[in-house]
C-alpha cells in the first residue's frame, strides 16, 4: 500500500524563517524570506504530523551559484567541453516535505491535495509541465548560533512523475512516482506555490560494468525472495496483492517513458538499487526508522556499486526478519 500524504494549510504567524537550496556538495545557494508556508504531514488514518514555518517565499537573493550553474551562465572556450554534461535543467513546481518523508527513485506514493495553491500546482504540472514536479525534503540546519531564525536546507530532491489523478469532493488524490535525484540550484517563483530550477544528479560512471551486473542480479534475487515471503504474510484487508517492493522493481526493470531530458533518467543499475528501499507489510516502528535511515543514506551515495552492496545487505536482513515473522504466523495459525 503506497504512502498517502496530506498537505494542509495553517495559520500564519510572525516568525521569520529561512530556506536554503543546497547542492549535492552541500553548497548554500540562497536565503529566502517566507510567508504562509504550508503544514506538511503524513496521514495514516489520523491527524497529520506537521511542521510549521512562516512566510512563503517572496524574495530570494542568490549568494553563490553552484559550479554547474556557473558553466551554464558564463561558458568559455576552456569549459565548453563540460557544458554538455550540465546543459539539462528543468524549471518545475516544488513540494516540500519533512525529513521523515524522503522519496527515492522508483518509489510510488499517493498525495491528497486540497488546498487551492496545490490544486493550481497540480493543474500546472498536468497541462504545462509534462506531469512533472520536484519532491524535496526540508532539513533543519544551523546558520549561526546567534540567529533566532528557523532555517532549513532543501535537500534530497527527487523528480516526480504524476501517474494518476482521482478527483474527490474535496481536492484530489494524486499517485506519483519518483524518477531520479535532482539538485535545486535556484528558487524562481513563490506565488501561489514554489517553483525552482533543478539539475539532474546521477551516480558516477562505474569502472567495472561486469561487477555492477553481478550485483544487480544478486539484489534482484534478494528482492524476489523478499516479495515471495511478504505476500504470504497476513496483509491488511486494504493492501493490494502486489507489494511495494514488486511495484518498484517492476518499474525499475523497464526503461522509463518520461518526457524529459535523458540526463534526468537514472541508469538501469541505479534504478534497481533504489527499488530495494520500499516499505514491507507489517513493519514495526523500528523497522520503519531503519528504512528511513537507509533511504537518506542511499540518496547521498554517489557510487552505484556501493549502493547496490548496501541495499543487498539491507534486503537480505529483511528477508530473514520476514521469514521469522512468517514462521511465527504459521505457529499461531496451528
């Protein structure tokens, strides 16, 4: 069952807050004054666990540009060969989430959008932005010990494709899919919703394709084992037969049909590595926290081989735990 997230409005206060766009190398790009920033929370049959700031972005000042952006703005003969690698960029709507709701490539999620600004964002994505937007995480940071402002960094950006929209009496349910990692280099628009310029982030080119291939096969086998065990567990009545692991792996194994620059589409091996990071039926709170840690770590990794190795070990451990749960369930049914 995909995670369902609800975005609500909240009462504006007078507190001043800053948001910074941070590149993969954690370069601070911009400080922004905010107004009426939304509450963001995950709905699991109850109220939303919210984060609040004040003042939605109205002004921004770009302090430093990422080196990639510098190549775009001031090319010269010496750097001309490098421009091609960074020529792809997109200006897209942005949706911020708290740090416990990071979205990884291949992951499916359902959002409940009902506030006017987010319905406008949805219309923009559907009719002008090729069903694309960016899901990113607001990460608290310390700017200075003397500052009284609440500050956040925009991290772990993921390009998102809208797969399905279901209109409701109040708002809409929007099924989305994480495509690939992006870095937010500039806030471009504030009203009625955030919009920014993003560049693609992909793993470094691997030196050994054969080693990568063998690790992909090993991880796929572990994921198939996990999936076969998971569907044998007693699942909740509202859970579909197909698990989130199977859903993400199925997507990763195909060449994504996304109308955007090729640079935004991760490689086959990179997609498979992220497919391992999905929720498993019946997970405990501690297991959910561990999954969250693995997601954040995977978003920071730059080497496909390293992520494949990390995720293979993680999945094999989940296979053992799921097998133990299945054995206990079998004993209880006797």
